[in-house]
């Protein structure tokens, strides 16, 4: 379930920051069904960030691939923080009909790699 924030930096490069929920179901030692959710911070750059801003909304099912990155920054209070995030290189929108994908008639010409598919949409940007 992505929750995203999309910006354009001073240099004109688009960036999207969002979190993905990783849902896991398992049985504990007593055999009871357990569910666990882990939130992972993600960042996308360039055209992929534009696509994230266009298609990701709260509740959108998505699959992301990328590399782990750990970085440090100072928050508004001047306290040094460390964050680990996925720098997304590929994104798949999952779920078919729940996604408002463009039809061939309304295809966004800026993103010609976007095509309507019934179940899985794979986006890959270099």
C-alpha cells in the first residue's frame, strides 16, 4: 500500500518518496495463523518518479525492485538521522482493474512504455 510524496528538485529532476507495506502470513509455534506487516521506505527518480506520482495512490498494489541504500541526514531539529530505503529501478503495478491505466486511445505519450495489461504492469526505466 504505497503512500507517496512526489517532488521536483531544484535541478529539475523528479523524485518520489513512498512506503510499501510487505505483508507476511505464517504459522507460529502453536500452529496459529499470524499476519505481520513491515513498511519499507522507497525512493524513485526521473521518469519512474513521474510515473509513481501519476499512478500510485494509497491502497495501490505494487511490486518494486531496486537496491538498498543507507544515508544520513540532519532533521529540522539538527539531529542526525539514518534511513535505509530501496532506490527503485523497476516497478510493477499489480491488481488489474483497480489501476486506472490509460487505454490505447488515451495513452500518455510521455510514457510510451506504459501499456494496459489485465494483471501485471511492469515499468522499467534506465
